[in-house]
């Protein structure tokens, strides 16, 4: 098994890209050994949906694309990050605020903590930001052969 696996995709900041980001992450993790029908996979699917939705909805046209990066280190830690070029960091809303949207980061934080992980938000050198999560990896990753088939 490799000590480090990584994958990345850059998508247009368009609502259709949310499902593309979700499919990319779930497909990549399935290649790395995480079955798509597990609770962790469901949590990751929701996390990436919220991160991608935020990258599309809250950049106000100032980020024409967003990038999803996935990395698996030593079969121990899974890192998923979504980077956009909008400089504003997400704001935490007060618990008393009643509105139909704006709760994505709360959901992401809750799901990440429930999976035993942590969330980080950091600026990029280009003036944007990356919102990333780190989760423990409890599924042994299986190497992928040159033909794209998983080894048993």
C-alpha cells in the first residue's frame, strides 16, 4: 500500500458541480476501499455536498471555479479540502438566527466531529480560502492496478 494517495478535481462554480464533486469524492474513496453504503461514506457525501454548495453559493461570482482535493495518508487520515478564490471566510451564525440557509458549516462541523475528525479553514496564497476536514481512516485502502482494477 502506498503511504500517500491523492486526487484532485477543479470544477466550475455552478450548481451542477455540487453533484459532480460529490460523485468524484465518493468514486475516488470507493477506489481506495471505502464502500459507498457505509455511514462514514454517507457523512462524507453530505460534507462534500455542503462544502461544494458553499463554494458555489457564497463566492458571489468572485470564484469562477473551486477545487476539491482528497488525500489519504498512511491508511490513517483522510483529508478533504475545497478551495475557492473568494477572500471572505465563512461567518458563524448565532444559534438564534432563524433562516432557511447559512447552516452548512454547522452541519459540516457536526458531521466531522461525529466521525472523530476536525475542520480547518485557512487562507490560500492567492487570496482565497480552503475549508478542509481531516477524518480518521478506518478502512484499509486497496491499491489500484495500472488497468484501474483493485487488487484483492
